[in-house]
């Protein structure tokens, strides 16, 4: 019997081609479209640039997903995970911003929605053997270690293993990533050759499943303004006022509205309790540099003991933000799921609340939340 795969079809070109490739590989394929955000129910008013559009982006994506499914001759299911997204992704997202940290909703969305609620529905309700996504990543089984390994995509510019670092062995065992070996240009060519409506569609941007928003205004729907001072970290001089320290992130230059300066300034530090943003001139980036951090809540995608002789102290590489080049790091275990991460070459703008993701060559070992940074 053919193995049944439920593909997360989002209405974009990547998931469209993922479904196409799986059909060509002989799987029984069905699609599942998710709706995880309801602007009306979730008070998504300020900063919503699409609120005046005749058809919202989410519904247009569904129309495109239906057109792709019809062209491929596969069934398309639809499901809402609006409450689950709010409970498991968005509430955490807002709480972290209130603390002055910078969370990554895409990682949470993968952990709690795509590879949890979606996977559970696909396996237990739609009776799938596997799920598949249009992510740029890969999964393979290593018979020597008995582990499912998540590997980087061939297209390094599009590789999305950073966002998948919270997956576990069960989730990897049930997931197919058909795009792992393809470049983006090849994916668009395949879509065009097979007359898929999404061939030239722009990639989605913005917050996972929410879309493009005027970010500060969007946050004001959920976090009230807390005005305070903008202070030069070198001179302690007050340079201006802000509407809320939690709206700014370390290294940010835009939106400070500092007039009359001889050069641009960036956010060097924040004190949310005192409502202060400390800034520094762009000519001096020393306030952005760090040499180590504490990472907690680390999820390892596999059993480290199969790859390192000593899991309390080992070397690998890390990314502290998406598309950042890998940095060699030394890992020192503090306690369960908490490591001190030391990088011999100083790194710019390592930010509390963001994800540190660890690699061994092409393998994604896992990732955790940056809790404290030594600057």
C-alpha cells in the first residue's frame, strides 16, 4: 500500500512543489490548510495594513491552496488552530515582549502548531503515515546511531533548520521535507512547468501566520505604551523620549527619532523596569559585542551521547539569529537543558529572548532561548 502523506499547503510556492514532488515519488498525497489567526477575534486593529483589503491575505492563500490542490488532483482539508496558536504561541510572544525580550514566533509555531497540533490531526484524524512541509531542511535516519537527523538544506540562503530546532525524534520520524536538495530557482521552475498558480507568488513575510504588520503599532494592540527616556550610554545625557522600551530590540537603529544628531544611534541596552533605552553612536559598536551567554530550555533534536564523548563540555557551531554565519562555540553544561555558551570570536547583537541554535556540520543539534548575555 502507498504511504499516505498530509502536506501542509499554505498557498505558497514551496508547499505547492512539496506536494508535487511527493506525488511524483509515489505517495498518496492530501493537503491540509491551516488558519491560525483571526484578526477580528484577536483585536488585530492597529498596524494591520491589510484590514482595508477586499480579500485578506489569509483567504487569498486559501484560494491559491485550493487551486494548487485542484491542479494536482488531491484532496484539500482545512482546519483552524486559532485558539491553540493564541494559547501556545502568541501569549508567550507578548509576555516576552513585556519583559523587554525578543522572542521568535516562527520557532514556537513550528514546535506547538505545525509539528504538534497539525501532526496529531494528520496522523490521528486523517490517518496519515507522514506529514510534509515546504521547509528548506531535510531528515535522514542514521542506522549507526539509531537517530533521525535533521540536516541543512542545499540552498544555504533559504535553509530553515534554525526555525525547526525545537523538533524531537518522534516529530522528525513522521516528517518529510521534499525540498531539501533544491534551490529556490529550481522550485519556481518546477511550479511553472507544472502550471501551478503559485509559481511567481512572492514569499510570505512578517509574523508567522499573522503576516505583515506595522510592528510597533501591532504590539500596541496588546501592550500599553510605557513612555520613558532615551539616554546616551556613554555620556548619560538624555537624548529623547520613547513610547515603550519593550518595542525596541538590541542593535535597532530605526524608529528612535533622534533629531539633530551628527550620526545615527542604535539601541545598546534597555531597562524595562525603569523605562529607559540606552543608545550608542553607530561609530562605536562595542556595546553590541559579547563573548558568552547562558542558553536555557535547550531542546536537543537527538541524543548527544551518540555524537560527543562528553556532553557536559563539547565544541560545535551556533547561530544566534537566522541567516547569521555559524560561529564556533564551546558548550559548558550548567544543569539540565541549560548551557554556558562561549564564543572565542566576539559576536554582535546576541539578544535575550532570541534562539541560539547549535550545529555539528550539517546536522542541527537543537536550540534554546538566550537568557543572559555577557557584554
